C-alpha cells in the first residue's frame, strides 16, 4: 500500500525551485525539481509543495507496532477528578492509578498526605482542580451532601463537555440533582459499584457495577470517553449491569437497604464470636463487619433518598410482628394443654382457634386492612 501526502511550506521568492520527493518501499526514494510558476507568485512569498509517497507495507522499525499500541493505550487514559476523597474515593483511586489514569482529588477534609501516598494530585481549592480540565468529575460524596457540593463547584472553569459521574448508593436522587444543576452541555453517567472497600478488597471479579447513561453527547469522542471509564471496571472483572436509575432503586431497597438494616440491628446486639460458631452465625458476623464500617450518613441516605425504603421498613416490621405472634400462639397452645389436659377434647364439633403466621403483602401492594397488631387466626375443627 502506498500513501500520498503533501507538505506546503511558505518560502521567500529567493528560494530554489520546488523539490518533490517520492519515498518508496525498502527506504528508496526519488526526487525531482520543478521551476516555480512566476505568474502566480505573491509579492511577499510563494508556497512550496512537497509531495511524499510512503509505502505502508515497507519494512518498519522493530518497535513500530509496540509504539502504535502505546499511542492507542495512552489515548484511552483519563484524567479523573474525585470529589470526596474518603474511604470509598481512596478505594477507587488505587485502581484508577494502577491502570494508568491520572487522578485529582478534592475533599472537605485535608487528604493531602493520603493522596500523595496513593499517587494522586490533591487540590484543596475546587477552582484549582477544575482549571486542570479533568475528563471526568467523579462524585464520591455522601448522599446528603451531593447537592451542596455540586453547587460549590466552579462549573465555568471546566470544559463544556466534561463527564459527570456518581457512585452513590441511590440513583434517582443524583440523577435528578445532575439534570437540574448541570448545563445541558455536560455529560451524565450514573453508576453504583455494588461493593466497597471491605467486600472488594481482594478482587472486583464478578462484582456488579450498575450504570445508566443518563445524558451522553453524540460525538464519537464523548461516547468513547464513557466507554473508557466503564472499561476500568470491566477490566477488573466486574459484572456490568445496565439499568435505569428507577429500576436500581427498586431492587436496592429490597436488597441493599434490608441488608444494611439487618446488619445494624445485629450490631446493636453486640454479637461475639464463639468457639462453636456455625456457618450461619459466621455469615451474620460477616454481615455486621461489612455494614458497621459504613457511616450512618450512608445508611440514612439509603432510607431518606430511596422512595422504596419506607415500604421495606414497614414490611420488615410486619414480618417481625407476625413471627412473634406465631411463636406466642404456639406457646399459648402448649400452656393451655398443660393446664387443661384433655378437658378441651371430646367436645364433638367444638372448634379451637389456633394462631397462624400472617402472609405479608407483596411489594407495591396496598397495605392490609387489619392493623399490624390485630390478631389473625384460623378455625380448625377438633379431631
């Protein structure tokens, strides 16, 4: 294959005639000269055109393909500004830096020494950070501070097509904050790594990364930038799950919020390890360890900013009350048999009432007609 390219260079009228060079395979070349057309000269300069012909299939230096790969690899590297450099921000930064991305950090607390240890550049002033024109602004703030932090950023100092990403545990809330607070020329990607510093400390392999491309420009460079960011997680083996923010919050209320709630309930019990731990008990202790390390702000945010969380909390309360009624119902029958023996039997068609566990309504169904404390029973004939 042969490629053609021409180089036009300005030169003074005293320059020699134009020289055209042909570069051929195996490093041969051919040159010829042509006399300039004086009828088309300008008074101050004329333009010299150099035609180059190069064989693409010709012998190349040994490191030619390696250099091409390196240039391609460098083009996929991102400048990522992490806003909120707490435990989770630091956790993500380690992987970003290991993969060769440039990381800037900003936080309310002074994290300079930690950033330097990890290899990130720390900026105490958000103006200085934004003037570095990062490709990605990554929100690792608490849920409750997200809106105020966004308002504090000098957006006018950023490139007009900067990509904004969040990693919050709820999704509809940051989506709405970004849509309302960011001009339309900024891109928006909502993500949720379904793991943290504890559960992902050894590997991210097969751990879910949920994402929703809320608003991405049509330009190829902007589409490629989003893909490059998501590739950070796919390269670590994450299970990539694309779904809407609304779907995420519906699923998360029934899984993540309940998990954190049970973990905090068990933490209140101050459970200790024993010499005879069962596998089930070990699982409970691990649950406490994985959830108790998170801030209460995170747990509060899961409740406050997910509209499905209240329903799950009510269902949890109903389930606990129903289970207590079933236990006490069985205990009541046992005591009655011990007190009265067989005197209640032989009544022919006489029936006794036995308490049973009430079936909980399904998610999203109307609340039960009876209040949670109302007794539920069924009539069973004597045998």
